[in-house]
C-alpha cells in the first residue's frame, strides 16, 4: 500500500499563534512541512528564524509574502502602485530564498477598472520571474475563487492562469498552485491534465455553504468542495509533493468575529484537527 503524502500546514491557519509555537505544534501534530507567512516572522534576525525552522525538521512548502499580489488588493493593506508592490515582492523573494521553499504564492490582484491590468501583470511576472531565477526559487501563480474574484484576481481557473504565464513567457521558474477552495467549482479535472507539469504547490481547505466571505474556510471534508475527489484528481495528474492545509477563519482580526472561528481554536488543537481531516479525505479519495 502506498504511503500517505507529506502533510503541511500553512501558518495563516493558526494566525494568533507565535511563529515558534507554530513550529512546535505542527511537528507535534505529525506535519512534515510548514507554509511560511511573512506577516508572522518574528522581529529578530532571519538567520535565527531559519535555524529554528531547520531544527524543527519541517520542510518549507508554500510561502506567502506580506505583499502577495501585483495589483492592489482592496480588502488588504499594502502599497498602492504595482511598481511598489513588485519591489516588495522582489524583496520577499530575496528574504525567503535561504529557507529553500517549494514555492512562493502570487496573486495577480484585481483589474479594478484598469484597462492595462493584464499588461501590467505580464510585465511584472517577467520581472519577478527574473528575480526568482536569480534566487533559485519558484513562483506559484494562484487562480482565485470565481465567486468574489473581482476583489482579488484577473484569473480564476488553472487554464486562465496557465495562459497568463504563457503570455509572460517566464518558463519553469513560474508555475501554478492548486487550491481546493479556489477551484472546487471549476472544471479542474480536465484542466489538471493540461497543466500537470506546471503544478508546484497544493493548498487544501473546504468551502462552507452558505459561505460568509473569503475568511470563512473550513477543514477538509467539512464543506461542500468535494475535497477527496479533488485530491484524487491532483494525485492522478501526477502530483507527489506536500499538501498544505490553509485555513482562513476570521476571529475578528479582519472585522468578522465568527462564533465558530477556527482561528479561535488553540494552535496545537487546530494542527491536530487539520492533520486528521486531511488524512480522512486522503483515505477516502478513491471512494467518492
């Protein structure tokens, strides 16, 4: 019987918990990897943080910078111009490279009425691709859930994201990240076959119905996103890397204090629940 794939946990899943506690609780829960978030980096020399990560034994998987998109995001603070955002992302590439991440997640940001949005994104991808190549890391473009995409992205499917990368001509230094929350209501099974060799990371969470917003994700198998079926499709496409559980669940930090917020669950407990939820979905992936 084939062994289970590597399980990773994205640090946003335990937003209130300090960085070093993430390392300890994820490892204790049986995680193999950690998706680092720049907003959670401690105020100390990055060399010490890198040493702590190495000591934990956790592999570094899908990482997210403090400025995660090329075009401004109306729901998050950050630089107001694409040029400033590209420079911030270039700095993130240089900062995270010593951690040897699997990939760096990137959103396009929304067009927001800009007629030149696509051309701005294409040029930015070329600039960031050059920086990533120099640093020896890979960028993962993430299509955003089509319901609400107008606030986040100009691409909402794997096919659209792949077409954008083709237009930029950035080659293997840029790839795609498959996110179950973003893609569950797309034709992902067909599209996965076409982009299989471009997948560089996988995010896993589930879609609540009815959803209360972009900060209302649930653990794999606890929503309507058919996560086991999606895991089977990703595996069938040839993915053998880690699966990174990424949970957004507002506890009031962004204005919506959900009574059942997963960010309100103690970090060690949430890590255990996430690992168990993923393993259940994986075990049932071929029976759906």
